[in-house]
C-alpha cells in the first residue's frame, strides 16, 4: 500500500445485482443477535440461530476472530444454541468477535464486555452523532484484493478546499473492503487491523485517528485509536473505537457514497515526470535541520515496482512518536533501489529527481487531491485537519542510507524544497520493517 498523506485533508450508488428467483442461492443460517453484552464479572452468553433447509452432513462451526483471551469454552448443547463463556474483566471495556458459519455462509457476532474496577474507564461511553461523511474511494490501488475507502465522520464536514472547520470533531477511518468497484462503502463488519495488512473488512490502525479542531490551528488534537469496530448497513454506520481507555460510539445515518479517486477516474495523478514544480508546496520560511530525539520510530515498507522502473521501491519514514502520539518532525523518503529485493536492501546514495529511475529518490509533489506523494518533510502540531503545522515537498539534492552492519542505518539528507530552503538530517538508528 503506497504511503500517501493528505496535506489539506481528504476532502463518498449502491451496487445492486439482480437474478432470477430460480438462480438465487438458498440461505440456511440465520443468527438472531449479532451483538451481545457481558458483565464485568464474567458470564456465559448465548448465540441463537435458525437453520433453514439443513444439508445432511453439514454442521455449524465457530471461530474466534479476536478477543480470544477474554473467552473460555464455546459449546453447542443443542441445535440452534451456542454457549460462550466470558471470563471476568478487571480492566477496560473490551470485546471479542466470533464467526458462526454453515457451509459457505458466515455471520460475525460481537461480544462486548463492561470494564472492571481496575479499568481505565467506568464503562461510560462517549456518544457522538456524525452529521457528515466526506472522503474518497481508491479502488485496489493501495491494497491488492481489497478496495480502499478513506473518510471522515464529523459534525462539521469539510469546506470546498477539503479543510476541516474550527471547533469540530472528525473521526478519520482508513478502511478496506472486498472488491466491488463501487464508490459506496459496502455493508459489513470491519475490524481493527494492528498489522495493517490491507485485507478486506479491516481498519488500518496506522492512519485512523480522532482529530479535534479548535479556534487556533496550534490547538488541534490528534489521537490514535487503540481499537475499533465498524458495522456498515444500508445508509448507516455504527463505529465503536477505544481511545485512551475510553469507548467512543459514533453513529452516522445517510448516504455512503465517496468521491471516486481511482486512476480510471483521473484520481491520484501520481506522475512526477510531467513536472509538478508549480504545485509543489512548502510552508517553510528558512532552512531546517530535522532531528529525532528520545522516543521515535523508523520503518521501511516494500512497495514493489511501484514506479515501473524494473527495481524495488521502498517508502522509509522516520517520525517522533511517544505514547502513541505523533509530534514534531517527520521525514518520508520514496526511494528506488538498484535491485529487486523485497527484504529491505536499500543501502546506498540516492539522487532526488522528478524522474523515477535506478538509485533515485522520487521528489515530492502534490496530486489532484492535494495529497503529498514521493518524498517530503512535515511537522505535526496543527495547521490542517491532518494536523500538519509545517510541510515541504523535497525537490532536489541527495540522501544516503548507510548499513552500519550492526542492525542500524545512518541516514543523511541534504535536500531543498521548492522555495530553496535547505532541509538536512543526520540520524543513526534501527529501521524496522513496516
């Protein structure tokens, strides 16, 4: 999944299939309740189901998708009944997801358990009614085998420039669904994906966040999600997220269509060769030396042959991050190696250029949706709905990644933005695979 960020902010016709009655498949499994509640002291909950026209030799099966630690025995004492033991909870509110399947039919059941006395909250929820849904449908571009839908649920919406309004609440969700080719967010249950696999029916944990705007851009707050589950049905979204131990229940009723940002519709425009100097953006007013001190993170992500040069492409990013919160300086490097390895062999010196090629670091530019592509610098701390206080597309210069042989790399950058500001960095540390 190509790592692309929005500078201003990402700023959604149900797909129907018809068939003759004689061609319609028979549905066998009908689950009565798909959301169950359990007390903090633990109890046994019951899933009830009905079977229509059962098939000889086929049985109902269960599978724990998440929350295995909170569950005990799962039994089926009789047809139509599944008993699930929920263990006592001394911590924050938690949930488990069980799949109930019969032949090729599957229904997901969510078990929600109240927080115990030792939890980070008293079981109270933050309830929020979203009035607006704004975002983009990207198709399979950022996840093979899954369609990507990235959108805001908010009380204020976005202006014509894709920016958030002041004093607003914005839940940003980066979700993946089965491939349909539809710009409408598909029905289903979406689960929090801590590994960010881009698999269908998942929510990307790296990008999804709560953004709280204020009167001043310096006062924007960004909080990442600890967990999330989203249930999408016809013209309705029920989103439940956990942030700092507190559960937020977000509901939205209305159209689920997103703006089409697929390449077929002219979206993205990830083409630096055409020349993007006039669109390259920078808020810097002077030279800037980028530093990473204290707790931070550095990751590399293999992008395949994204730029179609015949060589491996990697996104490498280094950011200041503490307590789950991103702050201060961040650098994103978009580099093309001289090999086809998938294993992080990216050591070497790179020339920054608008033209992708061997040992090139792709210059930064903004596409048609005001999104930053390629290599760039940004500073978290306000400035837009995405929380950028300063940012600059990296336009020229060079970068070097030195393998020190001890598991660390030294990264040096001597680059310039469109305004001619010199952006430099000299950092040594471990770069982990994303």
